[in-house]
């Protein structure tokens, strides 16, 4: 065999590249010196126990918390390469409602409860300049269907929906502008198992069809096994291990990863 | 002699169990093997000798401690030890198939889709992917009335055949087979033997573990007895 090894293709560049990300909440809470890359079309799982800093990390990336240090370089469709913590507020908002999505564990945080389902989905489109009422309605209806929600409920408010339906509505609201980067915080947390399975299956399909890149925070290794290409394990604010999902689950190296994997309940 | 498709050189792998007083569990020490295109090598030896570990290191599920693993990918050799994750994923998508002993069940996804997924990942369009998936399920005697059902409710043998169909439908140039016929009856074993021979004929390089001697004799060009010399000290 020839010894010439293949060079990485030039076009393979990370969509998001985070380094030195630190947010100290005091008392050992927060995240410290977190670094990772997210590749186009990849789902990256971030796991760890409560208080490990997973949500702090996601909140910093989503603009809900300001980091103390670190940078996050992102390949924007609109603006080209940008460092997201240093963006002007106007640019950050523009990206947040077009190229990025954020799915909260509690769908009520990510939805406008007093606005109809259709209004929730249409909001990002309107922010992007869409005005034609019939067109907005049609697109909102199509997204409800795509998330397996009954399009005849377009005019109902989300508070009339079940927890699982509200979560799917929150996802539709985010995906309507076809973002490139989706940040998800425990999207299946608190849902019944059968509802979880449906949501996970839907997400798998959507990620493939839309070419989404996702950072998914969860404490559920089953969700990671099913959805994620790669994962980070966090403990006390730091990333202690990273690898392809099957690498970390089948051959965990760090003591904390071994503890987490050993705690998976067999079915 | 046809070209080398898989080249394993000095592969070592052990495990450290942190919760058990940092216990060291050495499995493989300095294992080497080269497999040519169109060749099927069977790994043999008592359990615990590291046969599955070789396959899992090659697939990337286990991280080797030392050594080199080179595979022919997109026409050129690539080193898998220390390879970036995107490269490992690309190798899995286009080059390297792995038949595990058990199907990893995905809730709600129907059998036909389970088999078609790797084809879709490799860029095959949906219609063609489903046709190939269906043809492979048919050969493995999974009746079409089951294709739209998730395999969770299938028997062990049916699940293993769905698993085989998923790994064999994409016609990967490299295949790793870990007990591919373990849960199968005689008729389906014969089908699998046929499929492995066809893969060999089209030039696939294969490494397999076959406890079933007649299957091994029917598909393997070479049997590599693994023993103490491959074991880590």
C-alpha cells in the first residue's frame, strides 16, 4: 500500500468552532475552558449530570448568557465567518432569527403562549420580511404537518396543546427559516417515552433532510445513542472526554464517562 | 496479488477500569494483519483473545492504544488511528460496513427504512435506496408484509437478517463481520454465505468472526488463529 495519506478536503470546515469558553457562576458552577468543533450536518451531544455546565454552555452560545472568556467562530450564510460573542446586537439578532434556532426544554419558554400556533411559526418569517398573509398561513400549516401536528389547529394557542405537541410546535417555529445551527436543551425532557420516541424520530429525519448541525444538551445517553454523531462528556464545568458516540459509549476513557455509561439501564 | 485494502500494524488495545481501582485489562498486543481486495480472512481462537476487539478498533468504536490501521478509502489509503471524526464518519459512510451481532433498534423506524438509511447517508436517492433495501430484505427472506413495521417486534433471527441487510445493501468495499450467522437457521445461513461470496467476487475485503465452522470454511480464504502471541503482556 502506498504511504501517501489522504489530505482532508479543503471544503471540510467546522460550522462552529468554540475555544476557551468560560462562564463562572461562582461556587464551581458554570463552564470552564470549553472547546469543541461542530461540523456541517453533525449532531453533537453534550452530556453530564445536573450542574456539569451543559446548559450554561448552551446559554452562552444561544446569547442568553454572556461568557467571561472565550470565542466561538461561526460560518454564517449571511455574513461569512463571524465571532459570535463579539457580534453587534443587530447582527446577533438577525442570525438568531434566521440561521440559528434554540429549542428550550420547557416549550413555554420558546413559544408565545398567547399567540396562535400559526402566529408562532410565522413570527420568524415575518421578522425576515414575509408579509403575505395567505403565504405565511400556508407555510405555517405545512410546518405543522411536517412535525405531525394537525394543520387544522393553526389558530389554536399553544396552551391548548399537550406537552409533546408544544415541543413539536417549538421546533417548527425554529425550523421555518431553515436554520443551519440548532441548539437544543433537553428537548425530550419531561415527555412520556412514546412521545419522546416520536420526537426523536422526527428530529432524525429533519436533521438529514435540512442538513442541520445541532448541539444537543441532554442527560439521557439513550437520546445521544439514537441521535448524535459525536458527544462531549462534561463534569464540573469542564469537558472531560469527547469522541464519536459509539466510541464514548463502548470504550469510555475517563472515569466520569465510565461512571455515566455504567449507569445506563438496559432495556 | 491484488492490492492491500486493510493493513493492521502493531495494534494494541487494553482497557482501564477507573471504578475498579484503575484495573488494567490488556486485550491485544502488537496484532498485525493485511487483507487484500477480494479476500476474506477469518479470525479464530478462544473467546477473550481479542477477535471482536480487532473489528471494533477498525470500525473506530474502540480507540487503539498503539499501532496503525490503514484502509483503502476513495482510492487512497487512510490512517484511522487518530483520524479526525469527520474522516471516520466518511469512511463509515462510503467504505466500511460492520455487521454486529445485534440490531440496534430505532423506535418507530420501519424495517425497509432501517436498511435504506445507510444508502441514503451514502447519497443514494430515495427510490433507488428503497429498491435496493427491498431487494436485500427479499433475499434474506424478510417478507414484504413486514417491511413497513419497526423491527422491535421481530424475532431474533428476523432482526439479525434486517441487520445483515442494512450492512450488506450498500456493497461497501470493506466489511467487518462479527458472527453474521449466529441467530440464523440453515436456509438463511446459506443465503448469507452466498452474499459474502458475492461480496468477495466484487472485490470486497472482509474480516470475519465465524463460530460456525461450515460457514467459515465456505467463505474464508484464510483462517488466522489468534493466540497468546497476540495477547498483551
